[in-house]
C-alpha cells in the first residue's frame, strides 16, 4: 500500500508546485522606495504657481492595474516641479514646467485622456521599458514618464488632476 501511495503523493506534490509556479508568474523585484535622485533639467516654470498647485494636488498614491504606486521621496537636492512614485522596473516620474517639446508639430497625433491633450514621445527603442507623455494644452507643460507595465492608471489619474488643477489652453505648436 505504501509503495503505491508514496509515488501518487509525490506526483500530486510535484503537480501542485508546477501549477503554483505557473500562476505566480515571473519573479519581479519589488519597486525601489529609496529617495530618487532626479537630475535637474531645463524647467523654467517649475517653481511657478501652476506647478506648485499641481504638485500639491498630486500628493497621494497612483493606481496601476490592481496595485497602488506609493509616492517616492526625492533625494536632495530635489529640483522644483518633480514628483515620483515607486514602480518596477522604473519609477513613475512627473516633471512640471518644462519648455514646449520640439516634437510638437502641427501634424502631431495627440491622445485625449480625461479632457487633457497628451503628446506621446517616441524614444526610438524597439521594445521600450518606459512611455513618456507631455500634456500640451495647459499653461505649463507637464511630462509623465511611466513603466510600460504600469498600464494606463497613472496617466488617467494624473490627467484627472491636471484637468482639475490647470486650465485648458490652445495647443501651441509653434
């Protein structure tokens, strides 16, 4: 009896491990939550009232699929106009007050998300790890960079805050 039960038990255990491993998916490291070093960039309006107001309204977590991305602290010295959230494999980063993107032309395809016009930038990488969007119909330019695996949640949540905080303006292509 033991000679038959032991191999059957072993087969059930091995099958259970295989099924569990299959549904667990690939091992993904948890997002980095240490303070994020953000290099300064040209952002002439980052310290202005529009960006200050926008960042004040973006002080919470962001949705991302079934998960929530927590706000990530910035390392000192933190540039004006920046907010970040912990995500893997890269953080979600918002920059406010940047200059008009040179990619914005009269023929640029824009995405409208919750009443905000976004220009998606192409970094030229065949399989990008991040996606970058620029809100182009507000008094200041807002740039959001998200991991492609984060889904549309971060862009939708930021769009809602941009829409509710910054008044819409005509898109200035030149």
